[in-house]
């Protein structure tokens, strides 16, 4: 069973080196993150490949997790989404009409997957996923409850998932 990792614990592990910190996160969160990846990539072998890519991408950015306003696992989910979307984008080939800029996918690509979403769904996705804001903060700004924000985010991710298949 996974244990909640607090930022101080991650910082402590990071002080011993990047590799032990990644191993620590992998041992504690890999099964939850694998389940998350499977929501977007249902093929188990492909999902395993993506999970490896996710942890590879996390290695160079662990200090960001320590400085983020998000919990460690939420930060890992945000990073996993980026890897998943980039992976799906590469799987669809270069003819998708959305070339990366300087090796980084453009926000326009992500938003293009949400063309059929409502304006509210696009806004919530953009603010949380692309801007890294917290659900609570956005809920306060939009004068909605956190459950509504969570629902809108989930709906937008389902629309994206459908458009990536």
C-alpha cells in the first residue's frame, strides 16, 4: 500500500541523491501512477512504457516537486499528463498539424483536443493543467465548489482521452 509522501521526506531523499529519491517515489507511487496512466493508455504494455518515461522525466525535476504548491502525488500526476500527451502526440505521427516548439508541445495542441468542450471545461483544464493552479484556488476565483471544478476537469480529460484514441 502506498504511503503519502510529504515534501520534507522527498527533500530528505533528494539530499541523498536523485536516484534514491526516484526509487523512493517509484516504490511508493508507481502502482497509483500506473493506474492513472492506464486511464489514458489502456494497453498495459504501452502504459508500462509510459510509466518508465514518466519516472525518467521526473528525475531531473524533483526539486520542482519540493517547491510546488501541489502535493507530491498531484505534482507527479501533472507531470505524468504531460508525458502521456506527448507520447500520444508522437504516436499519432508528425502529420497531426501541431509541431512542437523547441521540443515542447504547444498549449494550442492540448486545447485543440478540447474543441468540443464547453468554455468552462477548457478554462478549468487550462488553469489547472497548463497553469498549475490548485482546484481550491480556482474554485474560489470562479465562485464554485471544489467538486464542480473536479467534475469539469474530469470531463475535460475524458474529452481529451476520447480525442486521443
